């Protein structure tokens, strides 16, 4: 029997009690009243992210709520495990990991990949050194391949399914013909997590996933093509011959060439897993009746273009094309908050469609606040630099005045903090290096300032959102952030530029750098004036011109 991912216990779940349990997808709604599933608990954070995205897509395809009323009905009355299993069983046979028919996220034709290079199963992991180092040109080299040192030589079927799903969802650049994911390399994903009164790690996972499920009213807006379910191969591309981008045809798959829900099931890589004997999975430690040690991959899978993935925020670049925001090594912080949560502040930035949708849904559910869970790989070409993730609040603001005040305040605080961070970095360089030319990476200096001021920023945003600070008073309230910046900047400087025991030349530079910071944070330099202007605060002494005149006058008075 094929390993059908609709029925097999391949997903690791964590319940509210802390108990870990492997089960099929329908375990998602088991025990909702007593001990619900609260998280996916795979061995890797990228697996967790890809599984959550997959489950959102799976729920969308299985239940297909036509509009917000149908979505709301499911919110208030979740399906039982049996109902969920029945809805999945009604879908076509598109979830077999192995067997002779269509295979989950794999190329339909074994003949097309019969002469394709063989790769070690470890190459399915995005953070490996690179797929090319594991490539073997001939099947006769399998023994040598398996003898090479590596972290993982064998995956059980659950781990193989998770790794395959993750690669197809987040595929980075992989060399000539090995295409990136539907959203490009290193896409950032945002999922809404409603706050229902429990701590974040105790909320039922069902609620977190269903909060991101699209309605038919929304997904039909994403395409001009066929939006019916008459041909499921338009949803699950592995059910038919791959729309390969291989020359000379070089097919490109746009939204008009597929069902809009293929956004959740993109297949940029042409892969066929090679199954072997029973054994132990090196990733999960579990025994399985069949293991995967290698896979075949052929270049030129599905090349996606012009798609707007509902789970990603987007940026319009200088070429006027929209691209998914990417993760970056510095992580995700409050400076990214506007672009992740607020529609409208910038014409060339848009939060994920699910975030916009849930702001409207929150009013129906009488929720004033939710979280946006943002995660993804920070990559450099085909190299994974880091997995980054964070959770930021999103406020369900109904009136335009409060929403505008939030956007303006957030933009002003970002500008002010960037000015302060630049001054801090310059002062640290001046203090530590005789010519101000830094040796090594000093980016953590600025990152530390953003992290230190995060709680104060969100506290101020919450007060504005709750109208504790009326919109008309918001510009004045921005000045409350200056003491926060002053205290954080000087404390970080003192930690990086330790004065105790410093030799005289170093001590002079430290004193000079700190004095310059104090002047900037007091508004007595050009950068300080910009800082005060960003916070809508009056310039001390009337600004630079007044200070210069005051110094000239004092100089003249001293001369006489």
C-alpha cells in the first residue's frame, strides 16, 4: 500500500499538556476541548514552517469556504477528526509519497528522471553545504555516496516527506536550472495567530491555521484563469506532466496557467525519491518500514512568474515588479512592523493577504489584537545564512483616524531609531578604532538597539490602537520615546566602549564619542536635529542657526 499522507501518522504534534504524538492531519482537531494540539513539533523549525503552510493550503482545498460566513461557521464549529478525515479522503489521490502512481510533490514520470543525477537525501535540507557537493552521476556510485561522512544518511518516510515539502516550499537558488520557490529564494512567510485568552503556546493550532484559510471570494481575485476544481492537476501539479521550464520550450507558469490554490503546492524542483529497506531515521530516530537515502533530480522544474502568494508580504522593486519580502540575517524586528501588519502606509509595500483579511475578521470575532508569526530563511544565492522568525502584534483598528495615527507614529519612530542607531555605530567606531575604520562586523551594535527598544515601541503602539492616546495627541506623544532611545543608546555604547582601564588615547576617543552621542541625543547636532524633527519635538535653542549665533555672541563678548 502506498504511504498516503492523508492517513499515515507522519506529522509530529505537541498537545497543550506537553505530550508529543505522531499522527495524520486529522489529529489536528482531536481533543479541542480537553488537550488540543497546539503546535507542530518537528525536529527542525523550517519543517514546522512548511508544515503549517501546507496545512493551511490543505484545509483550504478540503473545505473551500465560499465566503466569510462559511469561514465563520467553521471557526465556531470546527470539524471533528472524523469529519476532517472524510474531507481529506474526498480529495484525489495526490498524497502518496511512494508507489507507482502520482507522488506527493514529485515528478510524475520516473522515466523522465531515470538518467537524472542521484543526490544524497541530506541534500533535501536547505541548510546543507550545497546540493552539488552530494551529486553522483551514476547509480554505481551509490555505495560510495552512502559511505561519505554526513549528518544524515537515511530518512524515514515522515522525515523524507517533511524535507521534500520544505524544499519545494522554500527552494533557494540551486545552480543552472534548479529553480527557486514560487516566491523566489528566501521568501518570508507571515501567519496570523489570533489571541483567544490563552498564552500563545496554549492556543489550539486549529485556530491558528483556520485563521489563515482563504475564502473563495478571495482566491478568485488572484487569477484570471480557471478557478473550478474540475481538474485537480491545476491545484496539485504533480498529478500531470511537469510544466517544465526546460529549453527549448521554457514554459513559464503564471496565475492564468493554474488554479490559484496552487500557490500552496508549488513544485519548482523535479524530484523522485528513491526508497529502500527498513531502517532507522537519522533525523527523527524512529524506525520505519522503508527509508530514503537518495533522490533523483532533474533541472528545470516549474518556473513561476507573477504570483502573489497569500502568506507573504510583498515589495515593489525599482523594475515595478512585486516580489516577496525575504528574510535577512539580522532577523525580524519592530522596524519591519509596518510592512508586515499595516496595509496602505507605502504604495510599494503590502502585507500578506491573509493579514489584511484577518484584520477584517478580527472585528467579526471581536478581537482587538492578534499576532503575526513571521519566519523564513535568510539566504545568499544558494547558501542558507540563517532561519529567522519572530512574532509581532497586529491591531484590529476600525477607524481611519486611529489607523493613520498608528502608521504615522510607527514611521516616525523607525526614522528616529535609525538616526540614533547610525549615531551609535559611528560613535562606537570612533571610540574603538583610531581612524574610525571598523575591523570585523559591528552590525550587532545597531541590532541591539532595535531589540532593546522593541517593548517600548509596541507599548506605545498599543496605547494608540486602544485610543488611550487620541489621534490628535499622537504627534506630541512621540516625544515619550526619546528618553527610551537616550537610555538604550548610552548603555549600549558604554558596554561596547568600556572605559575602565583604558589607555589614555583610547579613553580620549571614548569620551569624545560619548560626548558626541550626548549632543546628538540632546538635539545639538545636525543628526540630532533630524532626530528631534522625526519625533515632532521642538529644537533646543532654536536649532543650528541659533546655536551658531549664540556661540558668535559669546565669543564677541569674551573678546571685549
